[in-house]
C-alpha cells in the first residue's frame, strides 16, 4: 500500500488482535479490502475475531508469528501491526518476571518481527511497520514503571526503524493513545480511573487516527491530539513537567487512601 491508497489487496498482520485496539485495526483493514491475519496468544479470541471480519487466524506468541503469517498470506506481508502488549503495572519493586514479560512483549516482539520482515521489505523497496506504543511511551503512566519504560523502548525502536530505513521505502507509524476502552484499560485500577478513563476513546477511533496518519505518511499517530502539547511541555520544561506529574501521583496516593 502506498501513500493515500486504500488497503485493497494489501496483506496485513495484526498481533494481539483477539480484542481491543488490535481487533479494531484488523477490522478496519479487512473492511478496506485487505487480506488480514489476526494473531493473538488467546487462540479462541483470535479465531473469533478472524471469523467475524473474514480474516485468517494465526494464534500464538507475537514474537514468532511472522513465518506462519507470511505463509497464510501467500508469501508476502505488506503491513505489520505490532500491537500485542502487556499493561504491566507496579513500581521498581515489580517482580523480575513482570519486568521481563513487559520487555519481551512490548519491545522484543517488535524487534524480532522487524528482523524477519526487513530483508523482504528492503528487497521489495516497501513495507509498513505499525507499532502500537502508548502515550506512556512519549510521557509516562503513574503506577506503572514496567509499562512506561518498555513503551519508551517500543517508541525508541519505532523511531530507529523509521530514521534508518525511510529512504529505502519503509514506513513506520507509532500509535500513542491515552485511554482506550478495552480490557487493558479496565484493568488499570485507580490510576486508570484518575488519568485514563475520563478521556478514554473507542478502539475504532484509534483505527481512524492510524488511517489518517497512513494517508499522510506521518510517523506519530495521536488519537488524543492533546498528547502533542504534553510531549512538547515535557521536552521544553522537564522539571515543571515532572512536578506536575508528581502532583498527579500525590492525588492518586490520596485517592487510593
Ligand atoms: N487500552 C488502552 O488504554 C491503551 C492505551 C495505549 C496503548 N495501548 C496499547 O494497545 C495495545 C493493545 O492493547 P488493548 O488495549 O487493545 O488491550 P487488550 O488487552 O484488549 O488486547 C491485548 C491483546 O494482546 C494479546 N496478547 C498479549 N500478549 C500477547 C503475545 N505475547 N502474543 C500475542 N498476543 C498477545 C492479549 O491476549 C489481548 O487479546 C497494547 O500494546 C497496549 O499497550 C492500550
């Protein structure tokens, strides 16, 4: 798919597409005429979504899906949406396995997919890598150190891919929403109640934002446009930004009793 075109005939893989944002992305691509692989670790969810939207289910870990997905799509993947993610909460004291799982799914699954996709994409001179990051990758999320750190990693990797390969026909998009009404948001507890739920949007609105960004070949996808101002403030006046985030932290501590 090149700039401004619809997804007709394009081959697309969406990881973590058994529900939430991934299902909305897969549904939108399918509605545009793409041939879509729906991946999810939860095989039943992957099959249900695939059936619903006329896609192909390839269940399993997002880290190892490229080969099977490429076979299912007849040999090529045009668009890869690295969407599967873990909403790992906790502080520096979160257990080692929580940090490791967040690193594995939120960052290394993207790296491993890119490793398998790039040789073919560079040979063909085109390919599109869509990373579902989070506003937490540009900013942070109170109460969720593993999530914030690994989403910064996912953004850093997407940026690196974009700047390294854009002259060779590779397009990269980083989707950075705040709250989106999915199972993950429901699990964010009182921190989510405070900072995410009041401005939460629907998964379909994330798909709208991605398609608008693809039409413009724009890297940053901000379904909540106000995130651009927060990102600017963070860069321009870091201590002021940290103080305001600390106020939010204190508000959260007070509300949690
Ligand atoms: N919901 C939000 O508020 C929000 C905001 C910003 C970013 N995001 C990001 O959006 C992405 C999708 O999350 P969502 O909100 O739709 O949550 P979700 O929980 O509805 O969907 C995530 C899906 O990923 C699957 N999954 C988990 N680990 C996997 C793995 N290793 N391999 C394959 N599938 C796996 C889960 O089974 C689940 O179906 C995540 O990367 C998340 O961090 C979500």
